[in-house]
């Protein structure tokens, strides 16, 4: 029962390998926030500029985060953020796009 007395030495909430990953955690947080913002603002037709741009940036940061991610927990959160960002991006594009109404 020696393993029951071992302290938890994990570096953070998203580090399952016992090491800290500050860049990956930051990309995860940014992707989730951009995805949530894009998804929520896509429900309003007049906010298509915000939803499309935050969705596009969320897709790019999520893709880079997936490329350099180390643990499964990071990848899981990034997939959720990427999905929300993609839905917000596509709905924003359908409502007017990245420059809709600005170039008229």
C-alpha cells in the first residue's frame, strides 16, 4: 500500500504526465474562450463579424494547439473549443461573412 501514501505531483489540472505545459494550457484556454464567444454570438444575425472572426482565430489557435498538445486532456478540450469555433465561424459566414456590410 505504499502507492496510497504517494503525494500527487501533477503539474496542473491538464498535465496528466506530471509535467506542466503552460503554452498548451494557454492555447486550450484561448481556444475555448474564442469558441464559446463565436458560438454564442453566431446566434445573433447582426453579430456576424464578431462570430466569424472569433471563429476563424479559434480554429487557427485550436489547430496549432492540437499540433503541439501533449496530453489527452488538452486534446479533449481543444476539440470542444475547435467544434464550437467552427460552428460559430460557419454560421457567421452564412450570416454575412468576415467583411459583410463593411465593403459596400
